């Protein structure tokens, strides 16, 4: 792949074939910035998983970098006020189910009480494609509406290994303090390690890299990351 002059100049000072500790990798990303907008910093963790296995969970990063999420709660009418008082942007049952069926998706995350899932499940073709379907594994199907909304407001984020066994997730913004980005990466690695399947191989984590939206990937020393 051919890169422009600005890209080549920004990476010339580093050896990107080497692996670095988390703090150094995050500082390098900032130092290699060559575009004007505030890029997102991403982490990519490749896992060695058995066929058919995956790793999926949620976490709250210690240092937030995203705008506050708009939460839609699917619940019965008697719980609408509770949801709205807890900070939901929208709450209700049939009216929102019909709106979503019609293509309305003006929210960032959906929460549902268990008694609503029979109806919400029919929205699979719409919500599933966008990764918005409530799921008990991610804490978005629950009777504890207030706690779920509170965590989502704090920035609770879902991560999941794709079919190739790689987790791709945003961990910060280039404009953030490098130490805070590094702290988020460290938290992510610890959470992924905590979710290691019982039958996973010893070298469960194959590789870790971090990059900005437009910048090159920087390899992180897996041993140091663990």
C-alpha cells in the first residue's frame, strides 16, 4: 500500500516491526499524528480460540472519551417513569417497537426488561444488524433498569471477538493524555484475560496492537500487556 508524504514522515522515526510496552505505544501514536481531526485510538487483540468459541463481555473504561449515550428502554407502561427518571432518553413498549420496525434508530443502546423480550425479539432483523439487540450477557436485558442505565451512562462498552478471533475496540482519543489511554488499554487487556475460556491454549493472546484512525499500528508486547 502506498502512503502519502505526511504519513511516511510521521512514522520514519520509529521501527514499527518491534513491540513496545503499553505506555510507549500510546505515546508513539500521539507523536505520529499527521491529520487535523481528533482521531480515535483503537486496540486490536488477536486471540487463539478453539473452533466455535468466542469471548464477549462489557467493561467500563476508567477514562471516558465518548459522548453520553442515548438509551432506549423497552418496558411496560408502569416502568416508563422509572426509566426516564434514571436517565433514559426514551422508554415505552408498543410505540417504540413500531417506530423501530419503521426504521427509527435515533438511540445508541437499547435496554429491555425480560417481560418485553418476546416482542423485542421480533426486531432482530433491525436491531441485530446494528448490534443494538438487548442481550442478557451484556446486561441490557434486566429488571434493574436504573443500574443498567447508570453503567451505560458511565460508558459501559461491549467487546466481542469476531469470527477470526480478533477484538476490535475504541480505547480513547489521540487528544487524551497518553497515560489515560494506556490505562484504558491495560484495563481492556485485563478484562479480556479474565474472560479466557477454560479450554483456551496457554498462549491465548496471540497479538496486541494499537493505532489511531489514520495512523499505523504499533505492536504491544503481549507479556507486558498481561
